[in-house]
C-alpha cells in the first residue's frame, strides 16, 4: 500500500479556510419549474446531440401489463430547448428480443465513449442508443444488489460498483464483456465511481469514507492496488469529468452526510456543492452550488452533474423530496465558442479547434459529419509521425467529440486530421507542459 493521504500542501490550504468562488451562472430550473420527480432526481447525462437525459428516482408513470396498471420509473429525454425528445419518455428497454419494463429505481446515468447512454436501474445496467432510445446491451454485474453510476475510460471500458459495501468494483469491455475486479470488496456506501482517461486509476468516491481513494495499476495488464487518497473531508455522491477532460468534478457532501468530518483534518467545504479538482496540480479551481429550494434543506442531495457537448452548460440534479424541480442549469461565463477558435469547414464536414488549446495533458476535439461514413481521426507530430488514433470506425451523421490524452508526449505543436468519405481536414494544436 502506498501513501494513504497525500497532498499535504492542499490540506493545509483548505485548513486556512479558503473559499472557492462559483464562476457559473445559475439559469434556473430545466426544462421548467414543473419538472419534478417523486423523491427527486437520481441521474443526469448529456448526449452528443445535446439532449439531456434525466431519471427521477421514484415512481413517475404507469404502464398496463395486460392485467393491471403498474407503477414505473421512466427515463425522460429533453432537447436542449427543453422540449421532449421524440422517443421520450422511455418506459421499457428491449435487448435481444427481451423487453424489460422500468419498474425499479434509477441509480445512475453516464454516456459511453460513443455517446450512448448507460442506465443503471437496480442490478441491471443497460446501454441505450442516444439517437433512437432503443436498447443495445444489458448486463447484471452483481445480481441482487443495486449499482452506482458507472464510469467509462477513453477506450470505452466500463467500470461498475454497488451502492452497498462488500462487493466488487468491476471492469468490462465496451461490449459488456467482463475483464476483472478492481477490488474484490468495496469499502463504504457509494453512489458513483469514476476512472482516469487511460483506465488505470479508479476513483472510489464512497460518501461514508470522508475521503476519496484511488486504486491504480501500472498498465491495462496490471493489477489494481490502493495507491493514493485525495480530498479528505469529501463525502462524494456525484463525480464526472469536464468536457475537455482536465477537471474532475466531485460533490462534497449533503445535509445528511456532511463534509469536513475527516478525523484530524480541518476543511471548509460547502455541502450540496460540486468542486472542480485538477489532478495535474492537486488544486480545486472552481465550483457549482445547487440553489436550495428550501434553505439548508438536508433533503436536496447531489446525484448527478453533466455538461453540454461544448462545455458551456452544466446540468445538476439532486435526490430528496418530490416538491421541487430536480434539474438546475448553469452557464460558464468564461466559455468561448469553438467556432471562434478556428473551425475548418470542407464540403460540409466541420473540424473544430480543440479545446482547451494550448492544453496539458488532455483536450477535446469535436467534428461534424453531414453524412455517415467510415471515419478516422489521427494525431501527428510535426515530422509526420502518427502518434495517436482517436477514431477509426463507422460513424453516423451529426456532431461527435473525443478526448485526447497527450500525457506520454513531449511539448510541441501537433496536427490532427479528420478523414471521412474522401474528405480530409487538418488542424493544429499545442501541447504545453
């Protein structure tokens, strides 16, 4: 076992009572003030088209099973303007000819590497096509035990865990094939799990451990072991990466599981607040605070955060009472449109400037296809040597985004090239370490 509590300088900084100003502008409830869930929300995700997926925890609808009407928990999907998607609400999911009705409570949503939606309901994890709302895959990682919000590495591998302690944190390939356990028995109750972009570090964010543990392995063939811990005082129930992949957003606690309770260390985190943690500098650099419907309510507990594809908007959801709207929308006032940063358009194909640029070590590249086709997106150094393949498969019409992690590359200028249907577009980016 390596160090259990690191970042002493950061801890000292926190102990001095530093507060973190929220730069995000609260835009109100989404899609409106009347969208409420029975016992609040329990998941939010945003797909590549910008549609917002939301799962209230409690019963919100019913379905006739041929004999009686039965209560169900639906998935609501909204267009960016707040109107319902054409296939919303989703009441059933069909995979392999078998149709499951969504009777059980939702336990988390996350986009996979292609933007399709991973939906955990009780002990079943579904993959749902973000363009059609149709089921694609299903697994039951730990039968009989409810799961947490899953995590997804850049290669598409999926990591799952259970709410209750004592069960494995597991890794699956992108097609839901079991790979192995990160740990055999988790410690502490949890609502979410996150993973580094390379899939070699798992952030175990139990909300009863008062700290976040990091399990790491040397490479994809290695064995995970407890390697580090960060942010003592955090009782985290929601975790997600920023769209550019540089910041890990984590909620600090709630009124029933208050932060700042790690033994022997004084911290001053606010509850029902998400903080942006920069792993490269071990610093907290931003925050988003849920706007209480009832001042100081312990029944408004963080359950999800997701960003629009361009990173401009944030959508947050809280679990609790059924008497308040369950999604709030925020805007980053420092956001800069990628169209203002050098978008290249050829024959209707669009390749946006990576963001951020310069970057260290991760950045996000977006592109738009007017028609479907076999697509490659590759990165080259200035000598023309290929250093990374980010996309190499058939893609559908629409906007797509991919993260690029250059942790193993030297500082300098790199070229990224989109090649699809005979059209080739290039752009430059700067890695500055």
